[in-house]
C-alpha cells in the first residue's frame, strides 16, 4: 500500500532519498544538491539515468518510464514525478514486464536480436561477415610476480565464471543459448599462460606478434567452447601482457568492462568475494520475451513503423568496391585520445551547453560524415547498452544486453554547433524512449519495405562515455600478482558484421578515446584519414570552447543526389534474377513451400514469394537452410540465399549445389 503523497513525512522522505540516490550516482553531497539544477549539469548522463531509474524502483517502490528520466530532469521535477507515480497519477508508461527467476538455470533461452545478427554473421550470412564476431585487446603489465601470476589468474577466472553464468554460456546450431552447470566438462574458461621470462627480445616480439595475430583473427566461438579467451604472457623484467578476446555473442561493451573489473579484483585478493547476483541474463531475456504481447511493445512498434517510409538513406560515402565482394579478415583502425585536461573541459562545456558528451560526439560525427558524403540528411546505426531497469542487479550482470537503434540525423545549415547538438539530442532522446522494439527489428522492417537484403545501417556510432561513473567506481590499475596495468600500452581490434564504418568513444583512465573501425578495402585511405582528422579538429574546438558558437560549415544538399554511376554506401546494387510467378514448379519447390509454411506459420503458394516479405528473418533463414541441407543433402549459404531469397531462387541454388557435387 502506498502512503498518500500529500503527507509531509512522505514528501520529505522522497526528496531525501532521491538526494541520496543522486549523491551516490554523481559523487556529490546529498545535502548540497540544488533542487532546480538538471541532472546533466550536475555531471549525469543517459547511462546514469538508467541506473537512477533502477535505484528509484528498488528504494521507493516506484516504477518510472524510461521517457520520464531524461538527463535534463531536476531533483524537484523528479520528486514531483515520483509522488505522482506513487499515488497512481499520470499517464506515463512504465515497463510492462516483471523479471522472474527461471526454475531451471540451465534451460535454453532465445538469442536477443543483436545476438541473432552476430550468430548469422558467423554463418557467413552477411556481407562484411567474419567467422567470429569478437573484440580483442591486450594491455601491458609491470611489476608482475611471475611465480604467482598464473595461479592468481586461473583462480580469479574460475571464481568469476562461477559468479557470472554467461561466462559458461554456449550457443546451439539452431540459435538458442544455454548455460553449462559449473561441473560440466569445459564449462569454466581456463587461461593460457606463456612463460617468456628468459626469452630474448626478438623471441618476445615474435611471440607477441603471433598471439596478437591469432587472437584478433580467430575469436572465441560459443558454438563450440567458451565465449572468452584469456591469456597471459610473462615477459622479462617482471613485465607481462594480458590478452583478452570476447565473443560479441555472449558479452557486450558494458560486460567487457565489468569482466575486467571483477577479474582484476579477484586476482588482486585471493579472499575477495563479489556481492551475490539476484538475477542472471537468462532471466532477463526470458522476461523480455513477454514484451511482444504487451500494448507498450505494440505502441513502440507502431511509432517506429509510422516513420520508416520517411527514413533517410545511409551516408553516401564513396566506395572502392561493392561490400558484397569483400572478404575482410580484420577491421582497420584510426585512433587518438583527448588528453585528461581537455576531456574534463569538454565535459564541462557539454554540461554548460545542455547536451551530453555522447550527444555532442554523435553530432560531430554527423557533421564529418555530411562533409565527406556531400549531404546533410542520413541514417546512422547507434549501438545502445540498453539494460532495461528490471532489477537492481542488472548493471552487475555479464551478458549480451546490447542492441541497436536507428538514428536519423538531419543537420540544418546556418546553425551553430550548440544548436545542431541540441537538435540531435532531442531526436536521440525521442527515439530512445521507444526502445522496447530493437533497432535490429526496425532494420528488418525497413529492409523489407525497401525490398533489399543489403545493410540498412552500415555506419555505426557507439559511445560508452559515462560508463565508468555509472558502474560506481574506477577501473582498478593494480591486480596483485598480475602487477600494474599500463593503459598507455593498449592494443585492440574489433570484428563486427555488416559494419562498413564504426566510430567509438570511450574513457581510458582520465582520457577520451576516439576510434574509427572500418573495412579498409571499401574506402579511399586518404579520405578516411581526412575524415578522422576533421573529427579530431572539431572535437578539439569543442574542448577548447570556440567550436560551440561557430556556424558549422555543411553541404548545401540535404539528401544524396540521384544515381551518378559512382558506387556509394547509400545505393548498392541488388542481385537476384526475376522469377516467374506461379505455383511451385517441381517437387523441390513444393517441399520448400511446405517447409517455409512450417517455419513461418503462413501459407506459401507462389514460387516468387520472398522469405523476408513473409515475415522471415535471418535466424529463421539459418534454420530453414539447415532443414533443407538435412533433407536433400545440401543447401546454399545464407549469403547465397540472400541473392535470391524466394522459393524459386532457393530451389535454383540447391539444384546448382547438387549438380556441382556430381561433377
């Protein structure tokens, strides 16, 4: 029973508790927090706002809508909002599901939409695919205790895998996931240790080059083993390197940071104990599965669907070659850092201008893309942490929570950067408020409407700025026997499917890292270098101050111009011959129709019917092709299927394979 919001004691307790929550999140004295100053101006951001919502839910038993808790909210406004929600007033939408523990923690559960994309990519399903979607990084160590480090690392990893179930996760060939019991063979990841303490310099260099090349090109695959590969190189002079490769199928960016923090905490202290978790990733995913049957989900879907026909195209970046014809092994990198004092200044200037650092960075990226592509209106793909606040422990759980969100960027000429960033932040906030439908689902629908199997959002923006503050403490730099971490000596490599260019912003100690990851084969290297330099220059002007009030130079053209004959990212050629409409032409086509009806749950009567127009998706395509292969002995790859994803097209591809096997 909720007390009346008119009670003075209740009002005082609400405001006092909210002040304590803000104090914890922002590292401020609760008594000194001004009630009329926005969360953003006090140092908050969108990541911390999600944690705030979870803490309000836990401590005050009040559920706030994600659209309620914006970065601009003041303490006074929040207190009033909580009082109204507690009394049942207001019409805002709260999360329509409650999280429940699964009775069987080892039972299988579905892949999240972005996991499905990575899964299909590992089946060679997409252009710009890799046999493993993963992140690799290695960091230097000094002051290593060579006699104790290996045992400390193995003990820490074992204890962490017992604590975090997704470190024991596996993916089935059908696209389901499950967690192995701790005593199952191979359930616990084991580190690999290389002892080169007596090695010569050239041997050390060759070893590090070989390990780095192996781990960045061949990532861990949870279809046949752990999704985590950790190795330790012990080097002369009490030095070392910690190598980590993480499958994007089982860990997202937040989880990667959480993994490093908890692993080093356990390695530093044999007696350290992590706080128990009241929920796991499987509980979260299973609970979210009930969303699709709610009015809130339907409302979000309708909101997105109403806007898709007017969605812009990706930026028209000039290409050397068609992405379909490229088989990359790694992604190229451009990287720089904004020094600590300039990063501090940039955060302060963002707060003074009423935008988050992430909003400022996506605006800067949009400006650079507009200049490069020659137009001001474009569709970007934004990678989102997206941990819905269903439980107070969600931020401490390792899993693949991340999703995407399509973000239309429209930059108006004659405006200052402050004005542009404000526009982009409002657009971002509006779209993020409808996040019960993932960007993967929205992209599928947009692709269906456009009649394409080409990437919808191949240019990606990712920011984890503010994540360290949201986690509540800084990354440890000392790990006991493993020594001290040297973050200035850090190497990394990303491999993610269907991405031509991705920009990433994240914090390293007191600095901001700015990274381009791209498929080098697609672009002119000089153009990439020029764009990255343009981005650094613009960010520098924002950190120093003058860039905010200048009118931004932008192209005159809004949307990309019509076909010019040149290949660009916004207009990629489609393949697939036209097939004659009509009933199935033979027994094979009839069997394919029956199989699609079984998988999709709709009648399939026309041989020219497209799999995706019937409601199919990439994961269902993998399952359909597996069934075909089992029944007739062969099937095309998903990538081949996408060239002609119809009954007739699939039948023709199967016949071609059968004929080829007889030769």
